[in-house]
């Protein structure tokens, strides 16, 4: 039995859950509450020194990094496939998964902490909040993530690099809209790991009340793609249903309050 260490807030864990569902693979979950700091325990850091989810256990094998986990699942259980059959389309898929890991994920982490998670963590109290921030490994999401996370939590939109991260997020949404000109999915006619990689990041914006980035005719192809995504049988049970009610409430409460500032930063007229 495959075992997945995950959390409802983790966009990376979400794309692995999607892959497991689309490949019809049974799995057993180990829930790690990353907003309470459970990823920082010595036991979990033996599995992943970066102190992040997801982690996949397959027998005596440990696999980390969500994109690598999905590649592993595809090689280990090749049918049904979540990769395009054409070599060039597989290359296009990997360009997207690479972009998610290198650029979009740090942007999502920044935006989420700036708009919502900083308020969720504050509920822990001053001492627990300090412990949470200090427990982040020096090298985690990025080599500078520990210091950046503290700045995003403490300073919000005024943190160094905050505006650039939000513009970067918007850039990749516009790039998705451009690539969707070639078909209903990111690499053509087939739903693949590229779509699975992006779904949690678009969902994060949606839950934060920031869908105005693509709605209202700004990104019509992305709007249509998002409608198709939400109609897939895997979407609700693997994305929405795993997000704790308290976190959902925080995202939907705090996120929309930031739309005026986000829209201003990306240049959407009021």
C-alpha cells in the first residue's frame, strides 16, 4: 500500500493526490498539519529534511518532491498514463512542471502567506508563532525561504519582493491562457500531469477570492479550462474535500480583502 504524508493546504500534496486518483491507485494517508508545525518534528524530518509535504512511501522506498513523486508513479504504474504519448508534448509538459517548481510555487507560497496564512498563524499566539517561524529549515522551499516567510508574515505586501511575486503569479496565469490556445488542456487534447501541476495553484487563487485575475474576459481560455477542471471526478475529493473547514474559512475570509491591492499590483483597472 502506498502511503502519502500530506496536508490539505499543500498545493504540492494536492497534485500528488490528483495523480493517485487519475491513475486509480489506492493509498493511505498520513496527515501532517503544516500550519501547526507538525512537519518540523524530528520523526518527519527523518523522512524529509526540508520539512515539507508531500512524502510518498512505497514499501521501504521514500520519495520526496511532488513532481518527482508523480514521475515515479508514472514509471512504477504506467497505466493509465498521466503523460502525453508524443515526445514533444511530454517535453512541453515537463516545461510546465519545471516552471511550477522553480517559479510558480515560491510565488504561491508568498501570496498565500501575504494574504491569508499570516493571519492563520497569528492565531497560534505570539510564542507559538515565533516557534513556527524559527522552526523552518534554512533551506526549504527556496534557499532564502526562511527569511522570506518571516518577512511575508510580519510585513505582508510591504515585504521585500512581495509585489514581484504577485506579478510572477499573474505572468504564469497569462502564460496558461496563451498555451490553452492549442487545445482544451495545457499540452493539447489530453489531460496530463501538466494540468495536475497547475490545478492546485489556480484553486488557491480561487479560494482566496482572487479569480478576478482571469475572470471578466481577462483570460477566457483559462476561465474555460477551470470550468472543465472542476467538472472532473477527481477534483472535489482530492482538492476541495481535503482542505480543513477552518482553513477554508480563513482563505475565503482574508483573501478577498486583498483583491484591491493584488489587482493594483498587476495593473487591473478598478
